[in-house]
């Protein structure tokens, strides 16, 4: 996994609330045994109709809206634990997702795949949607190092929270699995005195 | 210091504190299935590492399996590949597997408890959000993503931040015809689909204590539907009786286990981040009207005209379902009834359905299928003659698997059709593209199958 660098980009707004992982990637597309290619089916049933034609009006089919940030309504990523949802978002080209809150498992899955979930107040989220509505070319600066999100050169400027360990992992592209493998001796010691009744 | 049931289990599984928040949490039992594990095994191969502790992981094929003609090869080539991949991975890495032809095969959250693998005081994970089911035994059980599946395979641990804690008390007793499923749908409707996000929930109170283990599993199963990391219930005599005849861990007598399990309670003065209390008498048979499990109403209530969610989200949802605000679902004709899933496919669910439909016939306008949660549930149902009762009522009894809960295998509901389902999610397209899901209890589903429409099962029981 390569490290997360600071980005400057435009954003795609999806103001629906409670977007579940079945919408992000429907179960019938989970049959792959690799992590690649899920972007093609991101929001599949919102993007395409049963005849596989693009659905007009869905934001990803609208050429006006582009960028590496997805902005979504509250409780994004609820439902299933499928990491395929994070893989689909990343594979499509999003590096950041902004919402007023995220479902726990999705948030972890995103972080484990180099995607930064940024939680903002409901009011800030509303202002971000308005800014994009007024100008689809609104630029967003995300600095993970400083934990700041700046919209249109200062129109909105906030700091966001991230767990220090996860931040370090993201910046250095560090892998949590390698980290745990490096702890095997300590775990082995724990395991020897641990009893399951 | 006073501690909760959750604290007591959590603290016993901390291997190391990494920083102020992150810990390395030891996992006692890891369940895997074919959908969320292949990429994790690939990761192990790329790193050239073995499974750290093969005795603590067990696999089964459930999401992709057909529920008819399981003796024949799987038709869908991609499903077949994924199921075969699981077998190959388990063989290569030395992990125990209950494959499609094994007598213990079934939905991962049904087989763990019935095989005695799910026990009080344990930490349990699986690459599946409904892992919360196992919390019914007084264990910390939660769903994880595939990267975390790989963490567990590689180290028997996951990196975790301690969640906040919530307690939900249900006082008093449930009415006749109202079940554990109604109880949890009621709670989710009250809290909302994100109402418990960031929290682990302990369920308590008289109504919870009165539930069977199967009922408790139904409640804990749906904790994730209000965003909770998991849900758990303190083990008691009901739990101990369920586990009495199950296989014990090697070298540990049942009375030794019992002594430890009895310590698993929340101290009286323990403090939760948030607490809710509800009155069991206020709970009625529940149905959902929208496209998330929080959009639930009592059977005799109308679809609300106001909501905390934005108008656009609610309108989209109602439009998908073909409903209007103010509509009452009672009396509405339906097309399908699905009785199954990790929420309601245990033997008790099948017994309840069979008892209700005995001597009755399904309505002509409805197609009904019942999918047992495991091969053992199917075997037990046959032994008790439930298969005959189902067949004579026109209910099709299929073979074990996740079936129409998630639209991944052959079992799907056609676009635009209404299905009363005992599963856990009514998301858009969950049961197949365009399918319209109405979540309900097994009893309400059975009553709908007989009547051909949504009915208040309490009236039918009188």
C-alpha cells in the first residue's frame, strides 16, 4: 500500500443518508477472489438499469462532477462488513470520503485500504453540499499531516480527528498485518497463559 | 472499580496496548466463509506466512451455496470457484472446514452455537457483520473486514479501539404472538439505523432474560442494523442449559467452565455511556416499510409522515417500495415469503412456523420457501416431522445456506415483488435487483403465507 499524500481535488456529492454497502457494491458482484476491478460495479444499481444502460441523473453519470473525494450523507457505509465496498471506492478513484458519520466497519475497512474517511459536523456537511451545488469545480485541500480540510481556499476550514496509529499507517503506507506479524512472539506468550472456558 | 460484562471479557483479551487508543486484541474463535476470506489467504501467500493458530479458525461455505440439489455441482461458475477456493485455502493452510457436503455445514452464525464453539467469555470474529449473533452467549463477537480476517489468520489478533458501551433494558414480558424478532425490530426503529454506531450493546431486563438462546441470538444478530459493533447478553441458566451437552474444550470440565461463566455479569454500579429502557408490553408484531431496518412500524401503524432522515432519502426509499406516507401495511397482498437467514433459521424458528401452519394451507398468490440454517437444523426438522407439516401446507423446504437473504446465490426475489422475509436487511436490491423486502418475525411471515397478505398474527392466534 502506498502512503497517503495530501491532495487537492474536486468532489462528487451524494447527499443520500444511510447509504449501505449493498448499494456501494451489490452482493452479486462479490464473487471475485481478488481485490481488483470492483470500481466498475461501484453503486451498480444506481448507475445502471436492468438493461445495463446508464441512469441519467445519478451523480457518477454526470460529467459535471469529478474528483477524488466522495461526499455522502450521514451514516455512510452501514450494513455488511464487505471490504469490497472500500475496494470499489478506491478502485473507482476516490481517496477520501466525507460524511457526518460513518458506520464502524466501513471506516476501518477504508483506513485499511488507504482511503481516508473524514467526519465533519452535520452543519459543515450541509455547507459542503451547498458549495458543490453552487460550483461543481469547488476545490478541496486535504492535509492528513495537519488533519485539515480546506474548501475553496478557506471558505470552509476544519480540522478532523484520526486515530494517531491509523494516521501513521496511512502516511507511511504501513500495513497492519505486517505490524501484527512482528508481534507474534508477544502474542505467543499471551496465548500460552490464556484459557478459553 | 465497577466493570461491565463487556469490560470483563475485553480486559482478559488485551495482548498489548499500542497507544492511548489502539490495542492488540486476542481472538478466541475465528469463523470464515467463502466470500470474505479468499483475498486474506492470498495475502498470507504473498507474505509467505502460515496461519498463526489453525485450531482457532473454522470455515464453512454458506453465502454462495445453492439450496436445491446440493449433491450436484454448483451451476454458477463464479460461485463454484469461490466455494472451491475456500476448500483449497483451508486444505493448504490446515484450517478445519465444513464444506457443502459436510454434516456440520450451514450458515456460519448458526453452526458456531449449535456445535458448542460459541461460548461465554470468548472473543469471536468473522468477516461478516452478523457475527454479533454470538454475543447471545455472553461473548464479545463482531464483524470484521477482509484485512482484519488476514490480521487474525496471521496473528490470532485484531487491532482495535475500545468501543463505547450502551445498555438496552426491556422490562416486563412480551405479548403472545410477539417474538424476539419483533423486539429487536422495535428497538432498531426507536434508535434508528445509525443509533448505536460506535457502541457495543448489552441487552438486559426481564424480557431478554425470558428469551430462549435462539431468541437471544435473533436479538444480538440484528445489533449491527442500528450500527452497533455488537450486542451481548449476560450468560445465565438458560445459556448454561444450552451448553451442558455440547463438546467441552479439551481438558476442561463443565463445572470449571460454569464457575468462570458465572462471573460474567455487569456490576450493579457499572456505568454505560448511554442507556435506554423500553417496556415489553409496548412491543407489537413489527414490519418494515422502507429500505433500511430502522424503517419499521407496528403492524397496525401507518407509515410515518415525518422522519429524522431527509425527505430525499425517505422519498427514494418509499418510491422503491411502492408505498406512500400514511399507508397501513396490514391487509396488503404479498408475493413471496422467505423464512431463513442467520437471524431466523434455527430449529426453534422452524418449530414455531410449523406449529402455526399445521393443518393450514398457504395462499395461492404466495410462493413460500423455508431454508434451514444448517444441515443439523434440517436433520432435526426431519426428525421432528416438521418437513411433512411444511410440505402439506405448500411451504417448500430447501437445503441449508444464506439463500434469499442477500441475493448472491440462485435464490432471489424478482423485481417489483413483495417478500415478507425473516432475514435482517431490507436494503434496495438486497434480495435481488428491484426486490421489495418487508422484514418480519417467523410467526408474522408464516401468517402472511397462509393469509396471502400481511396480517396481525395476534388476531390469528385468538
